[in-house]
C-alpha cells in the first residue's frame, strides 16, 4: 500500500558493519576441477567460487554461463598480472607491504568474528530474543481504519453530512480523498497509536468500530475517520522474523566480543590528549556494530506495508 500522508515518516536502521565472510573457507568439495593453467599455476573450481563471492555485486546481472566465463578470465588475468608484478619486485615496495598487512589483518578479523558470531547464534539465543520482543508487543492495541483527506474544513463537513445520510465511506474516499490510498477506499489497514500523527491517533483510538469521526485537522489537511476494527496486536510467527533475529544475535555477539578485546588491550591514542581518550563516552571508531534490533518485531500487516515510524 502506498504510504499515506497521515503516516509519520521514518527510515529503517541499516546494518552498521559488513563482514567479509565470503573469504572464509567452506566445506570441502567432492571434486575441485582444474579449469585452467597459467604458466603452470592451476586455477580450480574452488578459486572461481571464491572469486564469485568476492566480486558479488558486479556479477549479479550476468547469466550463469557468462558469469563463470568472466570470473575465470578475471582469474587468468590476475595471475598473469601478478606474475609480472613479482618480476618487477612490486612486493618489495613499502606501500604494497602496508596494504598486504592491512588485508591480512582484515581477513583475520573477519574470519574470527564470523566464527564467534556463528557460535553464538543458537536456537536458544534466537528464541530468547524473540520471546523478549514478543512480550513487549502482546496487548498493544491496533486499529483498522479508513479515512478521507481533503484540503478544507468546509469540504470535510460536507463529506460528513453525506456520510450521515448513509453514503458509502469507501466510495466517497475514492471520489473525494486526496490521499494516495483513495483507490483502496481510504483503507489504512491496521496501525498502532505511535504510527500515525498524534491528532489522527487521538481520535481514531477513541472511536468505536463502525463509528465515523467529525472533521479532524492535521498538518496534512482535514480528515474524516472511520474505524473498522480494533484488536490487540500479536507478534509475528517466529519463522517470519527468524532471519532478522539470526542477524541481530550474530552481530550483537560480534560487537560484544570486540568490546571485551578492547577492554583487555592497551590502546594508546596519539591523536588526542590522554584524558580525552580515556573518557568512556569519547567517540571511538568501532570495528563492528550489531544491527539495532527493533524493540518490537513488526507484525504482519494483513498484506499491507506497515507505516514507517519516526
């Protein structure tokens, strides 16, 4: 459903860190074919698979055959150019050594954190996160309502008069509402109190099912609201949010592990005075952050997209 102007605007919190787990060694393959040789150096099927994961986004639009051919060609070129770089003693360059050390440390970090995250992501840990969040949802009220949105109070009063005479609410919404959901008869689906602007929520949550409000003013214009149904909100099934929970548990475990290592390490900041660097609330670059899990898992919205929260 197209978001209604009455809904608060907002954005979803994105993940703050991406781990290069694609470089981790996977289970041994039953057969690891040699696909090419460059000056006697073999390129195997496992090399292609690893490169595909590393190159990922740039290959997304290719069909499988073209993708395999492009990746193999890339690996051939890489070996040819790498050999030329060795002949020119590029590996002895200080800048190269710094980059190599950085890449090694990054891969070590990513590999260890992936391992710690995987170990923490147990069925028991996931169930606990789900149950804790579900407790916060249970009992919260939701309202299913329709509305008609117009520019002026006079228009809203005229529409209310038609409704009082028995006009069909959904049909009037289709004809007269300026809301993007007018084609749906002004249907807003189910929403919680905090998902709508205060003026709208205050009226909608006081109305009994089947009742129609007097004109209500908000920053978007004038509304006529009809409440269709009220219910206590229910958490989504575990399987619906399992992927989100798994990611949250993994990243939370990784962040906590990094935090413990930081506490145990002797870290000296030369870019600021010692007393500033030592303050607990001093900003510091973080290696990894967990996705900030929503306090309450979003319930399924009866095939409607849930309004975004501010």
